C-alpha cells in the first residue's frame, strides 16, 4: 500500500514537472535541474510520509483501550452492592402492593353485599375462601349457595391468614348484611398475609353491628 501511494504521488509530481516545462518553453536548465532535484527529494521523503499516514489509524486504534480487569471487578462489585440494597425494598414494595390489592377487592365485595341487601330487602352475604392457595371472593343471597363461576380471585400472591375471625363454614368465611345494611351475625375481620413476607398484614375489620367496616394493616389487624 505504501509503495502504491508513493508511485501515485511520484507520478503526479512528474506530470506537474512536465506540464511546467511545456507551459514554459524558456525554462532554464537550472530550473529544470531544480525540478529534477525536487523530484528526487520528493521520492525519498514520500515513502516515510506514506508509512506515517498508513500507521496513523493503527495508532489511533491502539489508544482506544477497553476496561481493565480491576475496573471490571470494581464495577461488578458496585452493581452487586446496589442489588443487595435494592432487592429487599423492591420485594417489600411488591408484597405491600399485592396485599393492598386483595384488601381493596375484599372491601369492595363487602360493600357490594351490603348495598345488595339494602336494595333487595333480603339478607345478602360476602363469602371468601382459598382454592389452591389463591384467595377468592363472591357475593350472593344468604339463603342460597354461590354459583361456582361467580368466584373471583383476589390476588395470587397473598393468602388468607389463620387469625381471620369472620364466621366460617366448610372453609368459607362469610359476613352477612340485613335489609338495613347492618351486620347479621358476629363481627370479625378478614386478614391477608403475603407469600414472601407473612409478617406483613392487611385486613378488613367489621367494626360495629351497624355495618361499619374499615381497612387496616399490620399490628392493628391483630
């Protein structure tokens, strides 16, 4: 590549010299000699210039060095430290969100059962159970069994806690409301715990016989 570049530049310079002589017929012998000397000097210097131009990209590439092993180890250590700090917080956030979702679903089912009891003027019931570890809920008339297709999952990442105190029968927890929207039967609470952190709780508490219920969490669910 270097010799090809040298020959090309030498050819261009020779053409220039010939062109100069043809355009200036009175060119003196001294000037012709000067042109020849410059041509010879050009041929001696050009290979060095060509070699320098050809090696420039290689030098540029060699200067673009990557990360050293020590830098990579420090970076990986920092990433591992950040993950160790962030993972528990992220898991706690997900656990709280899943519990809150199940709690909201149960609360809304109780409100719907209360509203249906007032509207229909009959006792209406909100029922809750677990199927394959997944809590489910539905509403229906208290004097009839719920349709199997009416059950809906609350959240697959939570469980109904063992300290739930709602009235139960055959694994089904229930709360009933009469035509005035009042609780028909005993008071109690429905408590949920997370699958990853069973110490975190969310609950719906039936507070009074007047049909007042509220949402709460953790120690206030005990």
